C-alpha cells in the first residue's frame, strides 16, 4: 500500500511552507504515516512541481536556455519525480497539503491553488489508473480558504474531488512531539537528482495569539487558542532534523516569539545551540509590545547574523490602530525599533546586521484614508532620519477572511474606496524610504558572504543568503546554481541589490 503526500505549499500569518522552507504540515503528516506504516507499505513525498512536470512536460525538465528565466513552477522537484507514474498509480491515499492566507512573492516557487489542483487531478484521473482516496489538508481546508493575491476574498473552492477535507491531521502538541521527530526522514525525499536544493526547516514554537482580542484581519486567534510547545520537544525536533542533514532553521511558526518568557527563550536557544551543529538559526514574528532588552540580547547572542524581527505594525495611523485592534501603537513600535537596533545592528560574520526589525504595512483596514499614508510616511521618515535600520517593509493589500472583524464590519469597503491610491502610496514608500534604507543597510563595496545561486533570468543569476527575508542579489553572469559565493555590493535597486563575485 502506497501513501503519498503532495505538498502544494502553505503560507500563513504564523508559518511558512514555501520552498526553500519545508513547513510543518508535511513533516508532521509524514511522521504520523510512518508511525502507522505496515509491512510492505511505503510513504512518498512529492511537490506540486513534480505533478506539473509529469502532466505538462511529460516528466522531462526542459533546459533553461541562456535567454530564458528559470521556470520556478517546476523548480522544486523531489528525488521521487522520475518515478511519478508508477508511484501514483499504486497509491491508496493522497494527502494534498495546500493553502495560502498571506500571499507573497516567492523567488523559487509557485504555490498551487484549488483551481490548479482540481484541473491537474482531473487530467491525472482521466489519463492514468489512479483510484486513491484524496485528502485535502492545510490552510485551504479551513473555513478561510486560500488565495494567491491580497486585496481579494478567498478563492471559490470546488472540493468535490476530495474524499476528506480536514485542516490538521496532526494537531495535539503531545502527538506533534512524537511525529515531528519521526517525520524528519521526509528530508531524504526532498533532495532532487541535481542534489543541490537546500531546506530551511520552519519550526513551530507556539500557536494562537496572546493579545486577547484579534486584529481585525487575522485568522490565527480564530484558529487556535494560545498554547506553547515544550522547550525540550522543540529542541528534540531540531536535533533530529539536524542529524538528518538540515543546517538551516527558523523558529517561525508562531505569532509572537517574544510571547515566551525570557527564561524559556534562553533555554530554547541555548539548548538548540548546544545540541546541534547548524549554520543558520533565525526567528520570525515578534510583537513590539513584548520586546525588551533581555529577550533581544538573547536572540543576538544565540542566533546567527541576518536575523529579522518581523513586526506586524500594519499601520502608524492611531485611528486605524484603534478601530482594527492592532497589536501596537506608533510609540511602542518606535521604542521596539530603537531597542532592537541598539542591541542588534552591529554587523555579523556574513556581512549583515545581527538582528534588525522588519515592518509589515497593510492597506485596506477599517478607517483607512489619506491621513493613514501621511502617518505611515511620518514615522518611516523618522526611522530613516534617526539612522535606524530596517531590513524590509512588506506592503500588501489586506486579505478579507470570513469570520474576522474586518469581514463583518467592512469587508473590502476600504480596499475599493482607496484602490486608486495604493500604487501611489506604495511607490512613495519604496522611493523615499526603502531605497534610501537599503543603501544604509548594505552600502556599496560591502561583502555579503555565503550567498547561494538560485535561479537565472537570462544571463543574470539571482542569489540570496540563507535565512529569514534574505536580500535578492543580481549578478550579471550565469553562475553555477546551488553553489555559494561571496558577493560585493555594486549597486542598489528599489528592494534588491546588484553585486559581483569576489
């Protein structure tokens, strides 16, 4: 009996599973299926890229010619790809992991939609003898659905091709402690025949939100009550993945890393460093309200350079903050930005600052108007004028989820009302803040170490350092993909940089 996990990739407010990240859903599921495995049973991991290659390219990956871009829809192939037909035709169960709640732009992957998976599955069922039971799991299986663009309602979903729809097959933290360790062997199936693709493991530390009242747009408190994993269980999972060859980790599947007590943060980070031989250890989300000197110092001490504190500021407009129950007001946010810069802005071994903030800004919230952009620009300019560093400012149009305060009170009212301004507002931030900040963050002639070549665009190669929110670096020559290079900064784009190999 053959069981298959088809990873179509996930992206949530708390949790990323888009390559090069391997998310928690397929790992936990793989562990559960392995624990239930009987004699002569096999468990296989595939990506949506494998399915696209099989149906659209007859399982032959076309060569990227010197004038072409790398085709990122079929970039993340597994070692099982070449045996796709025989494995799928022998399958009894196919678990589809899918769903995007916070749409982004991805350098090396394209998540699937329900529409795409339905189209491909219908073709697969028509052309091949596949009788497997089909189970949908992940964010798309929730009431909130999925979408690949912000500023829209959830994708209309026809789930009739699935026999079972369940958001989480493994959810209890006691079970997760077991299955997360058993599931590490999934890594052996990810590495493709070229052998160079790397994996960043997204590690869950907690779920839910400690704020009490949900931000108007957020689904995390609606999906989960606040709950923390045991420190030992997290360390054991990282240790097991490390023994399996994974050297890059992000403690990212939580809404606020600083919701942990400082004593637990110390146990967690020092435990990982003591038990594991890893190259990258980063975090993701923090709430500015809970940023204090002790916690910031612990992150700087135990994590690796290039680390980013992603802060969901969403808006600097005090009225919008109040009407949307946002995490932090402008004054608290500014205090956190200054504190993290004070302790973390020193450059580390890879050329990047050790730990600096990143900001999320959302358009389309309740009460938004021209004054909102004025407030955003006022505080962003203050950050710039104060010689403080930001790694990045993520700007997106809000996604309207069913059951949220935003959906109940306004829907897409403000998205429609202010749509004519969004390009102007976004461009103002990019031109006046982002570009100036980028030149301070990574000045010309700075050398960024250990950058991996990932894709081509004609004769240009795009590289990144491995970690959370790494800068995209364009080098005007075709470098061998999968190799590491040290790059000297030679120029700046709006949000990326140009460099040369040194």
